[in-house]
C-alpha cells in the first residue's frame, strides 16, 4: 500500500501496511495509492512514504503532471532489492527528473494541522 498526502501538509502515499499505524488515512489528504490515482487535480506538493516501485511510479507520474514530489524512504539504500549499480543509476535518473528522494527517512507519525483546502 502507498500513502499520499496533498499540498500544505505534503500529502503522502503509503507503500506498506507497517506505515499505516504512523500515517492513518485521512479524507483526501492522506491516502493510499488508489486514493492518489483518484485525485481530480494535481497537488502542488506531494509526499510519498516509501521509495519502492509503487512510490516511484506514482511520484514520477505526479511530477510529470507538475507536482513537487518528495519520497521518504526508511532504508539507507535505494532499491535495496536491486543490483546496486542499477539502483545507483536509477537514483541519479529519478533525481534528474526532480524527484526529491530522501533515504533513511523513517516516518514516525503524521498530523494534519491546517485546512489545506481553505
């Protein structure tokens, strides 16, 4: 599962069930990957929890549509399951696409502090 948060709070897309306790779904602000695909407008800013295959795919699409995208990955190594030479090249290419990928970024909680639609 991937979690997405929109605009002022930096929406997030949740990539796995483990993060659901720390980032519970909330209306149209914090959503899973299906919710992110259902948005009818491009968010100004988008945060994605998890820089795995789903998170990278969603981030790439929303970035191409104009959103500022930050991917938060808990692991220190990008795409740890892949060959590391390929992963390093991939990380470089994703960053060239202006995806802000932050490794070692463990999400411990989320909080909505303002009305992002206001």
